[in-house]
C-alpha cells in the first residue's frame, strides 16, 4: 500500500473531474490492490458486485451476536461468508461461534490470499477460504449465510444516479440472493446488511420472514427497486431473514 503522503497527493488530483481518469491511472500504477480491482472490473464485470474490500474486525457486533444466539443449539453450524474480503468477517464469526465450520468466499485473489494468511496466523482450522465470484452450488448445507456490504456498489452511494442499471442492476441482486437461498437450509438465517436493494422486492423473499434486529441501528443509504430506479427511501430496518421450514419455526411476521 502507498504511504499516507502519496495517498494525500494523489487524492488532491481527484478534486478536479477532468483529472479523475488520470487520478485512477496513477492509483492503479502505485497501488497493487487498485490494479487487481481494475483487472476484476475489466475481466469479471458480469460477476463483480461491490469491488471495494473495506472490512474490519467485529464490524457488526449485533449481527454476530444474533447469529450466536440463534445458532447456540446447533451442534456444528455451517456458515457461509460470501464476499469475505481479507478475512475479518469469518475470523470474527469464529470468535462468536467457536463450534461452527465457516466457508469464506471472495472474488478478489488478493483478498483471498490475505484472508488465508490471517486465518492461518490465528490458527483457526475450522475456517476455509476460497476464491469464487458466485455463491457455491450444491446442497442446502448452511445454517447461516452472511452477505454483508457485497450487494451494493460504492459508485451508487457516491453518485446516487437515478438508475442503477449501468453500475449494478437489481437483476444481479435478485440473482445472487436466489443463488444464496439454494445453499441455505430451511430454518436458516440470511444476513443481508449493507445492500443497495431491498430483499422484500425479490421473488426469493416470499420464502422468508424478517427477523427483528432491535440492537442494530437501521441501515441507511441509497436504494433501488426492481425497475432499477432510485427509491424515495433513505433507510431499511430489515436485513436479517429466516428461511421458512426447518425445526423450531418462529411464527412469521410476513412482509
Ligand atoms: C465491502 S467488502 C465486504 C467485506 C465484508 N463482508 C464486510 O462486510 O466487512 C465487499 C467484498 O465483496 C467482494 N465481492 C464483490 N463481488 C463479489 C462476487 N461476485 N463474489 C464474491 N465476492 C465478491 C469484494 O471482493 C470485497 O472483498
């Protein structure tokens, strides 16, 4: 990564719109992580969702605590962290759910390499990290699926265009949640914090009930509907969902 002084100098260029292309080129030249993201944008545009790898340890304590509470009675829960970035999310999940087996997936090979290093350094043998640009296929084996700050795009937040089509269309959101649904067990939990879309607008949502999250602040941001048009809303309160079926079914609140 470049030092702070280089970041500041390069950052100043971005204040002038006509210099933004030059700014992006300089960043790609100086910052290996930006080069990888640029390559993903060119070569895997059909798969790439949120390109930015921003993450942090214990980023959403209330969500992780909720998962720990809901899965406390499951002997060896299986958890998917889709878009796990540099590994902080699966590592945090392992702290909250030490009995779990956790699979972390990310499309970005640099993130995957770093995540593997961190997991190995922490000695967490129940976590596996793999490179993938789409949810796994196969049986519904996960008790919880985390897809946090992945079904969004920094440019939608920054520029808030009227339509999201050119940056990240609703169709990609709907397809991804449908694919995640296929690997989630009945009765399992889908954590969708940080999306630019509402789960309730998808066909997949008809099989789910929202789980109240009183300990978690509402999620604000810019939101788009199934027609790709910006919605006149500034936040959502629904970002955890339980798939109907399975044992110990809650009375669903429905939509
Ligand atoms: C903002 S980070 C979120 C990291 C973590 N989930 C969190 O909330 O802290 C978004 C991550 O999604 C990954 N990503 C984007 N598109 C993806 C795709 N199609 N498949 C898997 N990972 C993807 C990016 O590489 C990036 O690491």
